[in-house]
């Protein structure tokens, strides 16, 4: 009973969440900081699926504020 356009949106969000779960986050400074490689294919796929900027997502996944 769900429209095909809504199904595709739901699938895109689920796929993005699954890619987010596969990101490799490297701890730095004894666990006080972290970083994500800009070449990580899962981050790239996540950003393209949701239409967000890769550099911004890379920054905000590693910063609390």
C-alpha cells in the first residue's frame, strides 16, 4: 500500500544507514578525537544517497559541537 516513490525514498534511507554502519572511524589522541578518511567508499555512498556534502558529514561525525 506504499507508493513506489515513497518505497524508493525508504530504501535510500535504509541503504544510507547501512553504509553509515560500515564506516571506519579511526581513534586519535588516546580516544579523545577521531577521523574518517575522505576516501572511505561508505561515507561517499552515504552522502550521495542522502544528498549531503561529504566534507561536512566527515567533520560532524567526528565533532560533538
